C-alpha cells in the first residue's frame, strides 16, 4: 500500500510520507500522530484514526 493512494496520506508530501512511515516503523505511534496532525491540520481523533489505519494497512 502506498500512502499517496489512500485517505491517511491526504495532504502529505512524499518526504512527509517517508517520515511518517519511519516513525511508525520505529514504534513511535504518538509522535507519528503528532506529526500527521501538524502536517494535515486534522484533529486528534482524525489523525489517530488515519495513523492507525495506515499502521494496519487499511486504505
């Protein structure tokens, strides 16, 4: 699954996509959610849901 092809990555640049994947791969879920919120402007719940969907491989 490529981030650019699904809802969780809406509004993310390629470099941001790579950073988000690195954070998740390093087990830094909270930091990934914060990062996603900063980059997209979404609220906490929406960002958490998007990051968890990405983590599970759900598009």
